[in-house]
């Protein structure tokens, strides 16, 4: 049994895999709850033989995770830290400096490529919204990054007077109050980015959405898409298996 960990910008997500097969749905913990005590309690009954880690989060949080791993399993597990590569699994990194592409984005590309060999657009709808394109030959053509929904809303709350920070879902559309106007405005901005990118792709392009806001964005998009909540973990499972 493999324990796969995805330490992102705002939460830790994990799942149990048997090689590349999911055997337990992914679970998550926000950064503000990520403590040695909480992780020890949540993981104490697990018995992994290998652990794969994807990390774009803070080093201090990774250290916390490593302390728990050592405490629970010591030398009985093999730990693998995923790194972005120049090429793997028929995907070819398009960055000028390949190592600068975030490892979470790289793993998502690997997983998406295994699902289809058509032209692909992968959108991670998390703390940041990242967009990456892989053509039918597996070449990564590049990507885009912008603030995610919560970051956009937070920016308005922090840098303008009397605009609220949102903590609830609002009705989508033209608004007659400020809270709903912010909610719909940021949502439409994100959807506009995705739709603009898709307009420039070949007609057979497959659009994958992943990340916490994927269902919300999918509900408002004017183009077909597939939600794949576990893309990063799936890519991590592939790379971990390849290390055997």
C-alpha cells in the first residue's frame, strides 16, 4: 500500500493507492490544522510500505509531515519526493527551465496524458488557477497562472475600502449587492480565462479541471469539461511506481 501526499498552497491532500489504483478516496487538511498531533491521529492506523510526496507548500509544513512519518513508521517505509522532469510518460516539459515548472502541475500533466492522447488543457482551480496545454504529441506548450477565486476575493477585501471578504456561496449573475457582485465577478473572471484559452485550442481539445474550485467553475463554463479531482495524486502514483 502506498500513501501519496500532495502538499499544496493551502492544504495537504492524501490518498492510499495500490500501485496506480486508488483504494481509498483522498482526504485533506488545511494548513492551519496541519500539526503533528492531528496527522498522527489521522494516520496512526495506516501501514504504508512506500510514501510519495509532492510539495509546493511551505518547508516548515513539510518538516512537520516528515516528523510524523518518522514517528509512525521510521525506517519501515520508503519515501519518494517527486521532482519535475524534462520528460516522462510521453510528456515533454515545455518550460525554458524545466525544473521551474511546479511539481504539482507536472504530475497533473502526466496523469492527464494517460487518460487521452488528444490535445489537452489542464486547469488546476486551487489557491492559484494554473492552465497548461499538452498537444497530441505529448509536448507541453506552456501555461498560464492567475489568482484563484479566494485570492481574488481576498485582494478586493484587503486593498479596497468597505468591500467584504466572502465566506459563503452567492447567487451567480448580475448583482444588486456588493457581496454577490464580488462572488460573480471573480467567478466570471476565472471562467473567462479558461474559455479564452479553449477558444485558441484545436476543436478536439480535452479540458480537465482539478482542484477545490473545479466543480464550481465547471458549473459556469460554456465549454465541456471533465472534473478529475485526483490528477496530482494520480501523477504521483505513476512516478512512484516507476521508481520500483
